[in-house]
C-alpha cells in the first residue's frame, strides 16, 4: 500500500487499525461502575438488602460516580420499577421474584435527587444524595 508516495506494509496498516479500535473502546472498558447498590422491594417500599427495616432509604453517592443499582422485587403479586426522573434513568417494570439492573452516572454537581417506583410514586420514593 502506498500513502503519500511511501510504501507501507499491510501489517503496519492492520496494526494501526487495531490500535485505533482499541483506543476507541478504552472509555467503554474502563468505565465500570464503582459500586453496586441492591434495593429490595417488599411491602410497597424500597429497602437496602441488609436493612429490611428502613423503608425508602437515602442513597449516598459521590459526584460523578457510576453506580449499578440492582432491584429485587419480593412483593408478591405486584409490579415495580426504579426510576430517577431528573436523570432520565429507569428500569422496565419487574414482577415478583425478578431482578433487574441499571447503571447510572451520577451528576458531577452535589445535590439531592428523587428516585421512585413510577406506578407507586406516592408511597415508593426516596432520595439520592450526591456529595
């Protein structure tokens, strides 16, 4: 192959193409969630999996943090979801005994944001505190 009057081997072109693909994929590979928060739904409320006594807890996160939220529906006969409307982040509704996951990039500015179960937002709502 000839570029600008110079002969370049096919191997060099292939190596350059591979390098360009790897550089393009680097942000996707390196942006894994920094932590996971599991919320369990039962009795029409969200709970941390290790604290089933405090309904709709405040989620404490760092500004700019990427968080994986795992939702487990243990509310027999009910369909629930998880949404942070202001961040345009939401899970599709899940039925009893189902689990679903969403990855959310938290805002870079500190503040408080509401999370809800959209079908039951009047009673199933909590706060995300970005520090």
